[in-house]
């Protein structure tokens, strides 16, 4: 038996349940059974730890496994341009060659896609979580409270996997138990409502567990930072409910016609304003619980080791054990150079921020940046939203303990406008500067912090829950409430940005929230899903630009020249964004097995 069903089957051999290169310090053999594994707590826990190791992780790890041959999903959006010629974006998505058959190729070095249904490891993670939950009660050397806590973790684990897939596929087959080896059936694809109900039920069950901690206790943090918690479950619930309340699924018409839409797998079948209230209520429940239980807060200047607002912003997504990351995942790396593959992705051109992204960052006083303003244009690196400097390495800014020199040679006048010393030096690479702008986020300025250990992936941060609440309140109340302003302004205040102007309309406030999410969560896999859930196809269709930056040797005055990014042309710039692209295709081989996996519209 092949495909997803075989991935989920419960095997009794050690080889199927092995962890790393060996299990129980002996070669794989058929004498190690489920009974053996769940006869001792140490072995039983490894089943759940295996699920932890497969949690969705947004950066490149080893080989071309996690991402699209080093691409980042931001390369679909207005934030980033992918310049690696062999990446999935430049080879498959940009030229419009993506289809369901691409998802069939499961060889290790195949051109990857943004969500591999069969090869991502998600179904293995789900299987291990259910195996653990269904068998842990018979482990003799674990007490009742520990078993209860870890069963809640297992339930939440399944919810994390499903919440991730929901954003890529819509409705899914529901696996609510460990499928037995003699089970020849596989569940058909559920409706969207059934899928959402399944995820919410799992999260609610974990949240209700008295032994499931709100946060990792301080005395456990050093060893157990990264374990799932009740706070994380409540936060994830806000994300799921906000996503499905958005127009992609919550509308009078489906975003694309097809069998899956007819069967209510890619929309609810109607628009219901109350879905925004359900999302807002989930946010309120989270913040009520936060007020009672404490611990989580935005990382701010003045916290231990945080000297300014820039460091606060970076620590919020990067540092382990902080007070902001609610759900995170980590990966071990096969290379002796920890995170070496991601280093290459940065240097070789997967992470190339655009002029459009650069322009998004407001002035420090809250005004929109405007190239037509003479003072702003003279030096656009000054007096901007502090998050700009932590997403870009800019000329004249701090970089690895020195001042960055990031300017290009000006064609025709290389004497007066010479190349800065950091152009193509050190870990810089010509391709990584193909937009004229260098990405700082995640690696290029992290030195040993990034390259000598696995980096956490912040699946969801507290800042997102603040913005989820602001958005849901605005949509349900047909305009921003006082609370909505309060929550978005908390995120802005962390980086010393002023409060939004009062008396915004519903549409104006919505755009302000989406803007805030773009500059706060760039390269954290948020922007793409914001664009599809709001069906902002015009953003996908907008041609993007790089920015040549020249500086006079004597006067130090800048010259800026935008240029179109056309080396790897995005087909939707010419033909328009096809709504079917909002959701991924299921592998055609999987659909053709006939167990009821209905293909997404248009594929």
C-alpha cells in the first residue's frame, strides 16, 4: 500500500518508529513492538518527541527539504523577489508551470512546492501524536498528571499540523486516531466546517486539560522551552478562526468554482458576519486568560539584555525562551555548519527584499514614506520605523559591529560613485543583492547566534494575537472600536511608533492592520496568507522593483534609481493572478486513488 495511507499505517517494527539513526541503541528488528515502546516512559515519550521534530518549520534546513529549493513563501508576495534560478519559485511558480502533477514528484532533489502534502512529514507527525495519546495510559513509570499533560500536547500537536495545512488546502481528510495496519480505508475529504470544527475541538480539549500548563514554568524553561502550552493552543485558535472568517472562505460566492467548492470544501457556502465575532471572542478569551496567568508579554526595551526597540523587535521572533513566542518549532541540522543551508538561501538569492517592501515602512512620526517628499528622498534611511533596519541591511547602519557600506558603483561614473566595501563581501553574494537591497532578518547579522545552533521558528507570536483581535473587532463592528485601536497600538508602541490616527473608517483600519502585519511579520509566513484570505489579487499582480543605491564619494549624497525585477518574470504580472493559486493542489496520484480526496478548484 502506498501514498498517504501507507504513511499513516501503524507498524510494529522498530524501524517504522525509529528516532534518529537508532532506537533503543540496537539495530531495527521486528522484536521491538508497540508493547515494548509503551512499557517504559523514556521510550514512549520519544514517540511524541518525533512529532515535535516534524512541526512546520519555515526555513531551509538540510538539502532541499523544508522549503521550495531554498525559496521562501514571501517570494509570492510584494515583500520579496526570488533570484535563485533553480528554485521552485523561479522554475515552477513564476513561469506558471505549477500543477497537480508537480506535487507527485517526491524524490529528494525534486523541485519542491510550498506545501508538500505527502513529503512534508506532517502525516507522520500526526500518526505519532495519535499513537502516543492512544497508548500512553499503559506506561507504568509515568504518573497520571504527566500522562494527562502529554495527551493534551498530542491533541494540540495534531491541531498545529491541521491548522498549517488548512491555510494551504482548505478542508482536509480528518484523521482522528492512529490508523491500524489492517485498515484498508482512508477517510474522504471533509467539508471546511468539519475541518475547522475538528481543529477547534482538539484545541478546546487541550485548553480544558487541568494538567496542561499555561506556560513553561521558569524552572523548566531551560530544558523544555518549545513545548506546547495552553497559551499556545488559545493563540492558535485565534489564528484559525480569523483565517476562516476572512473573505477567502467566508463569502457569498466561492473564490473559485469546482467540485470542491460545490461540496463546501473551499468555502462555507455563505457569508456569516458572526464568524468575525467567534474569532474576536477567541481573542478575548486569550487575553482574559493572559491577565489571570501572566508570563507572556511583548518583548520590550528594558527587558533583560534588550537595550533598544530594534533589539526588542528582533528578540521577539528570534530568541528562544522569550515572553512573546507562543508556539515554536526547531529542527536539528545534518550539516556540521548549523543552519548552513539557510545561510546559502540568504546568500544565493532566495531572500531579496523589494523596493515595495522598503517603501512600506513609515516615518518615525507615523507619516507614510513618500519618494515625492524632497526631505524623505534625500536620505530615506533616516527616521523610519525601527523595524526597517532589522529587515534590511542599509548603508550607514550598524552591521556586525561596524558601519555598513552597501552602495553600488554607478555605471558611467565609478570614480565619484564607487562600490561600498560590503557590496559582495563576506557572507554577501552578488545574487543576494539582486534587488539592490539586502535582507537582514534571520541570518546575515546574527553570527554565532544563528549559525551554531538550530534557530527556532516562531509559529505564532503574541503580537499576532494583538493584531488578530484588532482586525476581528473592526470587521464585526463595521469599524474600529476603542479596543481595536488599543491592541494594534500596543504592537506599534513596542518599536516606539505613534498610535494610529483616530476616526478611521472600517476599510482604512483594515488596511492599517494588514500593513502592520506586513512590517511586523515579514519572512514569518504571514503576508502570503493575509493576501489570499483577503483576496488581494491586485498586490500579486503589481510588478515589483529593486533599488540601485549610489553615494557620492565626497559629498556623501545619495542617488536612487528604481528598476524593474524581470529576470524571473511572474506570469501573473501579465495574465493576472489566478484565484486557484490561493490554495495548493493535492498530488494527482493521491486524488486518483479514489478514497474521496477531491481536488482543489482549477487543478
